[in-house]
C-alpha cells in the first residue's frame, strides 16, 4: 500500500502503523471500538498517515497524544479531533518547546529514504487547536472498548500512558520500550520518570505497545525498568548528568 508505513495487526480490532525506515522507528496505534476509533499518536508526519488510517476504518477518529514531541504529533493536522493531557495543551496550541533546528536534526540527522513527494525543507511541526483535554484517570469510551488515561510524567511533563483493562494492554508512549529511555534534557524529570515506571509496574499487563522500536516485548520489561530506576536512586545517580546507564534490554539516559 505504502512503502513508508508498515501496518500490522495486534488483534482483529487493533492495528499498529510503523515507520521503520526512520531511525526513530515510531509507532501509531489504531484502536477500533464500536462507535469510534482512537489513533494513539501520529508519528513523524512523513507520508500521508490519514490515508492508511481511513483505509482501515470508516469510524470517526480521535487522536490521542501520548506527549507533545515532534515524532508523535507529525500527522495531527490530518485529523479533526485531537486530545492531549492538560499540561501539554499549550505545546500544541501556543508554543512548541523544542526549537525547529533540533527537530530537523532529529528528522534528518541519520540517512533514510523518504517517500516520493516529501520535502524536508517544507516540514513544519504541528500547531493547532485541540478538541479534548485529558486528565489522569479519564476514561475514553470507544464503544465496547475503554481506554484509561494514566498521567506518567518524566519523559515529558504531560506524558500519558493508556491502559485497556479488558485486554490488559498498555500503550506506553516513550515511558517503556526497548532502547534508550531519555530523561536527560531540560523538560524531563528523572524522579518523575522513576515514579511513573513504578506506577505502571503495579498494573496487570499482558501486552506492551510501545512508542518506538521492537513490538516483541515481554511484559516483565516494565518491572525491569522499574527496578533499574530504583537501583539508580539507591546509588544517588537518579539525576540529570549522571550519563547513560545500560541494562539487559534497555538504557536509561539521565
């Protein structure tokens, strides 16, 4: 259908749309209910994600933003309904917290073959109104499926995870994944990141649906990351500037 996007089925009503050709390897998740669908994040904004989404469902789409970083909001402008945590509402509507130069370094800093018709020089970070403000504990009813909002700051102040209790799925954004977890720059908090990992570790989970990299993740990775943060805290290394700490399936950059 489109060589830039890879579409895979998680189950018969849940899809992941991935951009594996880019070094970030971001994932967007399409969660189908009976009355509407949730699109969790919208990736880089390279290629037309909306065409992929509308080929998979005719339901109304609510975009749910795990956090307002450029690689998760790239195609927000293709959709009418957008939800974000209250803390990061200004990042979408008023001012984006990362300079355009840094965004372009991330987008083009490592070589990849962009799809035909995409011009990096014309790339713009999404800026526009949102239609729904999210808070910790909110339930998003899609009709027959319910997603619960969990405020998980650390990687960004308004970062959220989404928990689907009936399936024990957790959509983790940039809180939990295999790779380098980032809590080293100005808008991050190592202490909040650690507390968020502990909160998620208490949930019964059968499937982690991460924001980046491998989809083949064992649920116990959450507990491993939680323990790693606890170890760093015990060593008094849970602070900005302590470096990159390596563990079996991930790193933590503080």
